């Protein structure tokens, strides 16, 4: 029986194997990036259907859009949902986090209950 006594350091790795290794690593990192959904609910019934807008965070959050739900007559929100999808996540990975688009949806609440008087 003959053993190969060359150590790993002494072996030469072909450029095609190195490229394949990097391709596998990059593909794995892209597959790890996924979509997410976050939902915040308030007790009670909503007064409106969902309103939706896409916002963008640029320069790792230094420049952000802050949507103002000015269609809520009561001034109160019943539910807010923040989500992203694979395409948005891919943009985030390709730009190394410089640009992050997100979808924001909200529903207005009915008139909020009155604030109790101070004792």
C-alpha cells in the first residue's frame, strides 16, 4: 500500500478548484440571506385596510425614509407590518448593506380610548 506523503501545504491547488470553492461559499452566503416579516398589533379593531409603501435605508441607516401615515383620522395605528423579500435581501447583500429596501404596511385604529384623568 502506497501513501501520499505530501502535506496539504506542498500540494498545488488548481485555479478552477479555487474558483469553485469561492462560488460555493458565495452561493451559500446568498442562500443564508432570507426574507423576514415583523408585525406589531394593538388591541381592538382596525378602522381601515392596509396601506403600503416601500422605504429605503441608505448608507447603513444614516439616511432613512420615515413614512407618515397621514390618512389615519384618529391619529392612532392598529397594526404595522415591516417585511422584506428575497430580491430586497439580495440587493442588501450585493451592496454590502449600503442600500436596504423594506415594505411597510399599516392599518389605522378606530378612535383611541380617552386618556384617564390624573389623580
